[in-house]
């Protein structure tokens, strides 16, 4: 603390006028001290300077409970609570392919207490699929962390006389328009990946959209549709039960849940790697320090061997990306999936 300047005077100068000058000179110093104390008190008590987080965090999922995103959220939030020292609450806001949940997060305060767990459909397919989407992926959200990649398995009805992807391609090519493929609905990843496969192979197959993957699986097992692309967990379970036959996986490497099933590229179709992703985002405008703390918390969670092993059993590949890298990933994925949507002809209002 700086001191007021000292002016030496003789003893006979201590009269009333000099005392008055000393008093006047002391007042600014006293006022400055009081101001400093008040400022310090404000900094320590203001919510803006409170340590983050100091209350529960809400994670919004734009789909009903019980699905793959819900499983992923529950797996990670168990550890996330321990890392951040606050409860993490999962809030389901389902509707319109995840759009309802995305809107809820977009409108929330950018304070780090509202996050969204989203997938490929919500963040990069919906912008190309919906003609009037109420959010912009790159403008309205702050990327926090990508946590997983999720490949699909290409499946056939087990009564089809094929055991490899090459045999299926030959079989379908000899029967143009006679092979039906099912999906969980127009414009979803289970629709677009088979469309990408059709374009890569020149096959002519007929798309049969369903309201969800469960009825599509039912008809695949019953033979009403002959082909399907679906996420690994359900595909692996039905494949092991002999109810469907997995011919290939769409990732670059084989999937631990289906170790004996080759990749599409191994099966002779070059450069065919198509995987979905899971990631956490917050409203746009999140402060950089809060973004960094949340991103680092997810990084810590992802170092757990138990979390990674359980993630693999759920059919997702651990694939952490921090905030900046995840943002660049989203920007690169959007035109790729937009092209797939355009090629499929799918559009939703």
C-alpha cells in the first residue's frame, strides 16, 4: 500500500491551519481504503465470481428415456458428478427429432448449468433435413466435448442366401428394386447410411421408413424388409441370437461388440467410413473459463477404464474431443451429411 508524501515541518507549525490540511489530506486515503474494502467484499460475495459450479447441472436429452443417448448420459454423469462436485440431473425434452431439447438449451442462460447431450441427427442432419429449423448448430451453441463415435452395422435377414457384404451386393445388383431396406424414419442416420451405401455401390433398393427402430427390426427379422443399417448395441444383440445377420460395420476398424464382423472397407468398398457421434454442448456465449472447466471434466471422466469399457459394451467407441476440436469437427461434418440428405430427397417441415 502506498503512503502519503511526508513534508517535514518545524514544531511551531502545528497550528490549526496545518491540522486542517492534514485532515484534508487524510480523507482521500481513508476513502480509498474504504473503497478497496468494499470492492473486496463485493468480489467475494458476488455470484458472478463464485467458483463454478456451485449448484446442480442439468443435462438435456431431446429423446425419451431408455434410448442409447440416455444410456450414454447415465454412464458419464455418474463420474461427472464426482469430478465437478455437484449433482448432474438428466432432463428429457423429446420431440421433433431432438429439436425440442435443442431449443430448450439454446434459450437457457450461458452459465454452464444447462448442457445438452446430442447426436449426429440433432446437430448435423437436422439442419439439412428440416426446412424451418429453430436453431443454428454453429451459431447457437458452445461445443463442450465430443465423447463417443457410434458406427452402424449393415444387417440382412438371416434367410437371405448371403454371408458376406460382397455376396449381398451381387445378390441385390441382380435384383434391382426388389430389395427393401428399413429405417427408424425419414432423414435419420439409419436412413442416410444405407443411402450412402447405395451410392457407393450403385445399388437400387427401396426405402421403407418406420416409426422407430423396433418395428423396423421386427420386419427385418420377419423378412418384410431384407436390409438395414442400425446402431451396434441392438444389431449385436440380434446378430448373436441369430435373428439377423451382420455383414459389416461402418467404422474404420472392427467393433469390439462384433469382433468377427469385418468393416465395409475390408469387404471391398473403399473409403466407406460413416459413424455417428455423441457430444455435449451448452448455449452460445458460455464464458471461456467455464467451457474449459467443463471440457476438462469430461476429459477426466473419459480416462476411466471402467467408463471406456462400459461405453464399448453399449456400442459406442470412446472418442474424446475438447471444445475447439469438437467445434471444428461439427463444421466439417455438416456439409457431408447435408449432401447425404440431398441425395436421399428427405425433407421435413
